[in-house]
C-alpha cells in the first residue's frame, strides 16, 4: 500500500466521534495560519454529507470550529448526519445564512478501484505520467479524492504534481 507523509497540525483529538485530522504536505501553505483554506479532509466530509461550504463561510469559523470539522468522524450514516447537522448550525450561527445543500454521490469516482477516470489520466499525461490501476488501488480514499479534486478544470492545479509526488506515484 502506498503511504504518504501527512501533516497532522495541532488537531490531535481522539475520542468518541473524533479522529486525528490529516493534512497533506501539499496543503502546508494554507494549513499553517488558522487553516485559511478548506483542507481536503473537510472537503471529503462535505461531499459525504452533501453540504457546499463556501470559502467566505469557512473564514468566519473560529479555529476550534475548523478543528471540529477536521476531526469529527463522518464514516457511518449516523456520524454523517451528525456532521451535517453540526455544519448547518455552524454556517447559520456564523453567517446568518442557511447551508447550501448538494446531492451526494452514491458511487463517487474515488471509490472506484478498478478504473481511473479519464480526467485524472489526462491530467497525469500533461506531466508525462501514468497512474496504474495497482497504484490507484494502493491509495487511501482520501488520497484518491484529493487527486480527483486537484485534476478538475478550474481548480488551482499547482498542487496536483505535489500530491502525485507526496503519494509516491511519481518521483
């Protein structure tokens, strides 16, 4: 299994319904100072619970609220429902607006282990790289999710090559 170096910042809580927050090294530049951008671990959970969190909303959260969003578990249906409820309340409390709901994907591309979406293959090809199915299967769900987010058009793609290297897919 491919391993990745991760930064766990100061979010080290572990307890009921909490996990250790994992930040990738390619996120380092915006995790350091008050987590100014939404980290992949939170974006992963947003997709799971069906909430669109805007950066303008994120920046209004207190550091401990950002921490809670990073460490709160979101793996079971119950945990996902609790995460969604917490986030909806937080958005309302900090912005006065209702959360924007999104449809959740029952079969997200990152969960497909036997094939790699063409968009990701094309992005890798831009750098002269190829990702094998074996490499893809060796990644964690969060790593696959991150690569798919980073390869999308319109996304700041400077972190794509960093992520590929961090996940030991290329040298």
